[in-house]
C-alpha cells in the first residue's frame, strides 16, 4: 500500500475511540461492536473501490485518502447516538451523519491531514446517509461521498440479507419489524424500482418490500467496482429468488431483468469520474440539511 493510502494511525485512533463506549454490559457492548465491525468492513469495501479508481486514473491521491478516511469515520456519530438514545434509528434520535460531523469537529482526528483531505472526508461523513447527494456540492466531494455511500451499502447488504430468507431466523429490529406476508408487495415500492429509482423506506409494508428496495440499490451504486463486488456476493440474486416467482407475477420478471441489467453495468456513473476543480466551495456545515 502506498503511503498516501496508509491510514493505520487513524484505524488505531478509531479503535481507541470506540473502546470509550464499552460499558461491560453485554447487550450494550454488542451494539457498539456491531458498528465497529461495520465501519471496518466499509473501509475494506472502500479500499477495493478506491484501488480500482486510482489504477484507472479517475481518482487522485488526495481524494483516495479522503475516501478511505470518510469510510472509516462514516458512522462515528453512531456511538454517541447509541449511548444517549439506545437506538440506531435516526427518526427516533438524531441524524447520525450530522452528529458524526460534530464528533469530527470536537475530537479532531483529522487535524493533521491536509485541508483538502479534511474537507472531503468530513463532507462525506455528513452526506453519506442522505437519500441523495445534494446537487450543489463540488465534483470531488461528490466522488468521495459516492465511494463512502457505495461501500456502506455493500456492507448493509451483508447485514440485511442474513435476516431476509423466508422462514429463516431474523432480528425484527434489523428488518424494521416488517411482517413476512407471502406473495404480497406494495405497488409504490415495486413501481419505483421498476422505474430505476430508489424506493422509500416510508412506503414499505412487508418484508418483500424491503427485499425489493434493496434490489433497487443496484441503480444507486456509482462505481463499476461496487457493482462487481455486489455481483460476486450473489446477494441480489438471492433476494430476487425470495420474491414471488416471475413466471407467476409478470411485474417480478420485469423487476428481475431491470435489476440484473443494472448489476452487470460495467461503467462508472459520470459523477464518479469528476474533474479535479471546485472542491473548496462548501463546508461540512453548508452541505448539511
């Protein structure tokens, strides 16, 4: 690994920071460890995405370093969130992306990074959990945030798919207390994904809706490397197999074709290959909602 992408010092700091939230209570600490593991796996996904982008000349070393730091720290707000509210639900507590930005400002783990790296990484932390990246951000902020969002989604697929097999074990908290209703789905969710759009959590009524929503994430993965990693995992095909049979429900056949076509797209989205200018126009505060 080249020196520009060696963030081992940050990984050590992150581990020490997370340790501060351990209490000795098994149930509490399990949730803290869940987010520690998730953060490190997201970093691993980001390394794979960044490595390909740097190799193909579509990402410079500053953006690459910022993307790795943004991935490591993307959920740094989760630990305070859980300690105060005992939940990872933003709706029941606070926006964990914004909270993460405040943690970075207060704890200053990025203080000895260059201004450009600090700026890009902090913006990615603040923006990673938005429904969509705001239109006014600079090309470099958008590219770095894309890496973090893709890497995050890939690991969320891992976590959620383990709880979605029909008749299999599941954690109701993980699947948002959605019931398994055989053969059912919500038209608003299916229609959004069939149209190549992200579906809304607010429209979900049953577990099939959640499976469909996750399949729709294929349309939002910006990097070809991300889609390749997801394709190799086999999780999308697994989710599709757990939906009503395509030969019985024509809408599911159309969904399957649309999703698999997106999954096999070998091109980066345009905003994953930005120019290298205009990256000083916004701050983490100004990109916040």
